[in-house]
C-alpha cells in the first residue's frame, strides 16, 4: 500500500515537534558544556549515559533492543511481516570535544520520534523498522571515523576496529567493555542483508540550505575525496644578489598551484571542491628565496569521472607551475574515498515527502562523511538534510530551528512509511 492511497488520517500523520525538541535537549544535558554545546566522546562514561537514556526511551517505545560486537545499538519495531527486510534509520550520539546538540543526535532522535508517532497513531507497518545508533562516528577519540557503520558495512574488520587505541593507550575493546556496550555474543547482530532501506536525517553542517532559504536538503550523493601531499622543490638563495629571472622559487610555484586548485574546483561547479589547507615553507626566512614547499590538496566531487578529471588537472597544473618556475613537483595521493551516490528510489521518497508536505526542497550533496555513506555500500540509502544556523557544526554554538528539525522528521516519517508499507 502506498501513501498516496493511504487513508486520509495517515496522510495527515505528523510527528510531535515539541517532543522531538525536548528529547534533543534532554540528551544534550549529558556532557553539556557551558557554551551550550556537548562534549560526549565515543565510549566514555558520558557516552554510556547517553546510550542508556536512548535505550530506555527505545524500550519505553516498545522496541526490542540489541547491541552488536562493535557497540552499535539497534532498536527494532516489529512489522506485520517480519521476514521482510527492515526499513532502518539512525545516526550517532558521540560528539566532537567541542560538539553541538544536533550533529548525529538529531538523526537518532528523529528516528525515535517517528516510532513514537507511529505508536501514538496505532500504525503498523508491513516491514519492521530499525533505529540504529552507530558507534564512534566522529573519530575524535578513536580512528577510523564512522567506526560502527564501517564495521557493519564491511569497510574494515571488527578486529581492526576493536584493536584501535586512544591517546592514553585504551583500546576500543576495553572501552566498550568498560561502558557495558561490548555486545552480547548470544544475540545475533543485525546483518546488512536484512536492511531494505536506510534513511539518515542530519543537520546540513554547511551553508547551502540556509543561503537558499530552503528547509529540506534532498541528498543525492556524498562527495568522493582525493587527498594529496605535494612537494615543490627549488633552490634556496639570497633574496638580494639573486636576480628575478635566475630564481627557482618553490613558493612562487606553490602560489600558482593554490590558485589552480581553486580553478579546478570552480570548473566543475557547483558540487566540486578544491582546498589547499596546509603549507610548509622552507626555510621560511625573510630574505631567503623559498627552496621547498610542502602542501596538502583536498579534491572532492560527486562522481568518479569528475574526480578523475580533477586529479589529471591537478597533476598537469603542478607540472606546469613547476616548469614555469624551474622547480620540481611531486604529487602523491594519500587518501581516496569513492563518491557514493544514494539510491534513486529512496532519494525520490525524500523528495516526494517534502513535496507532499509543501516544504521547500533542494537537491544537495553531502560534502562530509556520514554513517549513511557506509550503509549505502550494503543497502539502498538516502539522507535528509535540514539547515543549521550559519552552516556551523562541530562547534558548541551549533544551532538549528525547531521547526526545521520537525520538518525533516516529518519527511523522514513519510519516507520510511513509503518504503515500509502500511498494514491494511
Ligand atoms: Zn554527524
């Protein structure tokens, strides 16, 4: 049964925005900072308190709660036909040291609000619903980032994740045991092949929606990333006696490369990105012509053809800048994340949900990593973005408007119902 043919009461179903907001504020008190942010690092006692609060809420909502071996929490609301793959939503509740109330927490509590709303209305879905809390998305205390969803999706092994240590030498395995979320071996973990669809609601963490005065971001893809280390090598020489035509100035070549990186991204607007974020100039002395510059380049694009073209353009630009200045260029790629398109059918569910609710919506890409990016490798996945104030996130002043959070949650509700089907 589709929503279009649903009873009028189902089409009119809305989440309780005040309850969603209150839950966000309640969770934000755990690890709350003086500046109004949240510091709740993964697998700390504060993380345990946050998890415990979530588990209590999920059980109050009638869910069956399971924890897997990397500490991911799954709260399940049975459907009419529990042999159908689940329709899943979720996000994370760990934060950066100077994190905010909404990054991750919104996706988890929006999912909870959907389940509460269905309970209140007595709606049974055909497929079961799953609400996931992924372990250590932020990667602040332990790397790699997106650890729980990465293990779940097979991006790296459970053993690799468990053996990682924080700066004090505490392993993920020890920290999970310490907070009592090391999973119960007797309980089979949820498997990706049991997931029919995955939705994640998230604050945008960027300025696009706010600038466009738009409420719903329909996320079509996550940008792929190529990171590089570049070394430009010339010759240090005295700034006085060395005439301009006879110099081999590495910083001059680097400067041209910085501009080229910007141009390379602009040539693939609006979704491509190019950034030189770090530079080291040697010997960095007032009257010495720079003999060596090391710098980083971060290129991002929504599809691999574009990202490959940007890679070729970067290498050509480095060669050209070096040749023009009599220096040598070495360009090494050090990180590659493939672009991750989201599932068109699910993206359509998000777009249709916003349309049915008469909300402004815009197709956008995710420039940042999210658990949904790993889930998309093993299940159809999509994301819903809502604006955050001034596009600021990973900051204690991170803020979002209650009506926007409510709107995104209503879109999530409709998208999940569209995928799960509603028992007649
Ligand atoms: Zn997040």
